[in-house]
């Protein structure tokens, strides 16, 4: 038996074929499916909450939800993603997703997100299209109000007033 120049026998072994391919369902851990809710089906609010979290933490681009939102909700998402509100202190974790159904074909959902030591809120409205798919029609964050500023991080240096005094 002759070995190749690299020292490995490159001839195929009898019965050895290509390794079976597994479908990659989670980019963090290849081959491991994402956890499912009871019954195995993902609800639309969970699907949207996960994607919104990826976008608002700066891990995925806004166009990830293009075609899954109305024009108004897409504009709100662009505005919110400019500030990457969930990327400030550590990795954001989706803690809870809840929803109510105010009318047939509409879901008003909320998500609780933990970022570092803070818990943040995210609310969105989903509407079902005639084809049966869901689209995000409205989006609100706890920081989307005009004039709202996050409190300083506990380890941040003190801010100064325009007159030079500390706040």
C-alpha cells in the first residue's frame, strides 16, 4: 500500500460515503434546532419578536423583515434600528413573548428583553394578509418617545451640564 506525499491514504474505504447532511436551523449552534413551543409550532409573535431582537441589537440588517412589515412599521423599524437600542450592555435575551387577539386576523404582542441588568419592552401589532401570512403593522419600543433618554449606565463617567457642573 502506497501512502500519499502527505502521509494519508486518500483511497475511499469500503462502505464509507459522504457524511449525512443536517439542516442548519440555528446560526449559533449548527445542527441544533431552535426550541419550539408546546405542540411544535412557532407562533407568529415569537417569530417576529426573535427577528426584531436581532435587528434592534445590531446583529442583523433591517431588510431582514422587508416584505414582512407594512411601510409605516418598516419606517419605525429603520428609525429604531439606527440607535441599536438593545446593543448597549451585553447580549440581549428574549425573556417572554405574550399576545392578545383584539380581532380576527390581528395580534397585539409584547416582548420582554433583558439587556445586561435592564429589562426592556417591545410591542408590535401583527395583521394577517388575505394569503394567510402575517405582517408587522406597528412597532413601539420603551425608548421611542420623543425626548426620552436612557439613564446613564452605573459605570459611566458623570455627565456635565453646559455650565460645567456635574449632574
